[in-house]
């Protein structure tokens, strides 16, 4: 449905590879609110453990968690180098010598690394080695203003900073200067560049940086189904009329009934600010302060206004309305000014809840996507079967979790939706892919029902649903065993707990008629031992007993096992509930090489490979 939006600030990880490093980590943890991750063999007394350092560091980095590595800088650099994206968004990475005498911010100097490195150095008495010019020269990162302030033309910092370093200082001015005066103390005055502090709209000069206080609260409302473009156009038009810089917007605010409106989420994403919602009781309390109450709105939702009320509620009792409600055909907006800049954690209202359907693949970190790791990091709570959550290891050890047993799938999804309705970002952890024999379909099935019909509450039906794909068992099994999915294939679950066996039989016959490669999920359980044998007999009617079969168990885990069999020689006792059974088509072949066996399914290139040379070239040209 929706894409993932801004995540919450990340909790740092102090990573150590030795007992000496663990001692430094403990000293740091007394000052810095962080988790300690230690090597499982070398740091057995650490609170959280990991095996291989490189993939663990990469996983933390891709998740967005700041990493304080008490180890050689090269270890950290090699781990994160393939995953570097942009200096403004990369997570901080700091190297600390095991002796504790040196701390070096390696990555993320424009994303909090310098500040964190200073805390590290102060905590253990280390020498701080800063290489970013502004921090080294003046002790402040000019492209990273204090909380509650925003650099309106962030991209210009790369051009302006060298001019300032090479020139005669900065001309500092503006109508909101008081809030940043102390921060600018160390910057030399002059005329090389301009540093302007204002909430007004301004077109920056070539050598100018514009800083804005985030003290303007944007309240919005809309008709059901309002188009995002209409909402965005209205807001940008009125910001121009009010002479308010978009960078001064601290957040977008509305009523909880509108939590699922795409226009609100699109507006917040465009402005790159949080979306917060209020219940109707909170907004009703703002009625005496409204400049433009509406009888129509009150009749529809029980309160006399949304846009003005939301802006005022966000600005607080000492805030004031500075731009009263303006409406288009389907949208409304209003602006209120707070007494002081407000950083994201201090914003009023609650965030709209999200259910994040996360496929973690078979479990190992290397097979988990960066998007999945980022969603896990952004979760307020993890929900799932306890084994699946355990597979996340130390990377998620700091996140509250709600475990459910096998057989509690409906309760699991219902809990996640209702918790999200209360404002939580809930990660539903699924093995493989969340949309393949996992919780994705059940979440949508609950959303598709009214509460009276066994569904979930109206509030739960308004939560965002976001999803991160994962590597499914059939993909992993195919990759580990060759290329059995090289041609048409299908997947069939043999569990008849929810699907009648008669329906499953029809699908197996259809797969046989179509000569599909078949991936059998849930082939057996402790009580179900006959279905796989029946499936084998059905398929043998269509493709014989010599086609190759792959038995893939515990994929991506230490006890992974790949076995090669034939359909006729398939022994049901070799299969357990952790096994994925892959049955080849009539054209599938097993290839035995010196380095091992592989199964592949030809796609039809044989006609090209077997063709005379001249004709082969003609056919290739025709294909292109």
C-alpha cells in the first residue's frame, strides 16, 4: 500500500571484539544510551552477541543504527563501504581504539557522528580526531543545525562551506537570529558568505545558507479521497501568501479520522516532516480559539473545525493562529505559531500507526534486505512467532516484542492492527516473504471485514500497511541447488488445516497437467504424514518417477541441508516441517559435477544451442 516514511531516531550500538573492548564499551554505556554487542566467542559476558563481525556491522549500518566500533577502523570501513549512499543520510560510524585513547568519526559526519564522537571522547578521555572541516575549525557542523532548526537549502552547504573556509568569514543576519546566536559564536564574521536566520520565504544567494526555526504548525483537513496534488498545491500557495518558509514547518497535523488519507501522508513526505494526529476530544477543546468554525464540519464529525484546531493544538496553549483556515474544493489548511522551535520528539499529537509486514527470509542477516532492517529499526514493537523474532538476533534486542505461538496467527495479526491503531509502529516478523504463505494475506483479510463481522476496529482499518519483501523458501532452495526454477513453476501448500484436501488435490493435478516445477510448502507435520505421499503419486501420473526432487531444510541456518532425490525415490520420513520439497518438471535435469550436484530446468535455449552456426546467428538477431 504505502511506502515507508521517516523513522524514529536510532539507538546506537557499541560493538566490541575483545575483552579489552568490552571494558571500554561498559564505560561508554554509563554515559551514552546505547546497546553493547560483543563477539560471541571473545566477549561471552556482553549483553548481546553476534558471530561474524562484517555482516553484523553491515546489518546495523543498513538498519540506520549508529555504530561505535571499539576495533580497528579498517574493520568498520570494509563492512559499511558497499552500503554507503549519501553523507546526509548514512548512519554514524565511529572507530574507538581498544586502549580508549582515540575516537574517529568515519561516516555520518553530517548525520550526527561528530556530536556522538564528542560524547564518546568525553566519556573515556579519548583524543578526538575530526576531519570534517567545519567541525575541525569551529567545533560546529554548519550543515547540521541544533534540534528544532532546519537548513532550508541543505544542498548549498557543499558549495558554501568551502567559500567560508577559504574566505573572510560570514555575514550573519536575520529576523530570528536570537535562537542561533550562541551556536554561531565561533564562526568568524566577515563577507565571504551569508548565514541568514528567518522563517520567511527567501531565495538564497549563491553564497548564502538559510536557517529556519521549526515553530510553525500546519493543520490540515480534507474530504475523503482528496488528491495529494490538491492538498500540496493549496499548502504551497498559502505558505507563499503567508510568507512562511516551508522549512519552518515543524509538522503536519489533523484529526485521527483522516489518518489513512493519502493526501496527508503525501504532504508530510513532500515537506519531510512528521504527520501527527489528534482525537476529536482534543480538537474540540480548541473550539474557543477557532477563527473560522464550521457548522458543516461539526455536523459531520462532531467538532467545529479540523485545520485550525489541529494547528492550535500542536502549537500549544501559548501558540497563536497566524494564518486562518483556507480551503480548496476538497482540502483545508491553517497555520499556528508555537512560542519556540519544536523538535520531532516533542511534537504534540500521536503518529498514525503502521503495520509493517516484514519478510526476513530464512533468517540469516545477509539474506535480509536493507529495507527490512530499516523497518525493524523503526518499530515500536515486534510481533510474531518467537522463533522468527529470535532469528533477528542482537540487531533487534532493544525492541519490545510480543511473541505468539504457532496456531495463533489470527491473534497475532489482530493484535498488530489494534496496537497500530493506538499509534504504534508494529513490525510483523515473518519468515520468507510476508505475502507468501505468511501473515500478509491475513492482515488484509481482517482489514476487509467490519468489526461486527469478525474484522478489526475502524481505527485499525485506518492504519498504514507497509511491506518489505523477503527471500522465500522456494527462492532459497532453488539458489542453493542450481536453477530448478529456470522455467514455469508453482507453489502449493500441503497443509489441509485451512484448505480442504480436495482443493489441494485439484491443484496438484493441475500442476501435473501443466508440467510445472512444484514447490511444496508445509509438506508434513507431526500429525500430517500422508499428504506428501499422495502428492507424489499424483505427480507420477504425469511426469514419471525419474524427475529430480530437492529436499531443502533449515535454509540459511547453521544446520542447512540440501538433499537430491527422485520423485519415485522420495522417502516421506526424510522430510520434516522445516523442509521445502521442490519437484522438477519432466524437462528438469540433475547435473553431477566435481564440486557437487545441481538441478536445473531448461527454458528452451536448446533450439539455439543445437542450431547450425549461421541459423543460430539469424535467430539471435530476430530475438533482439
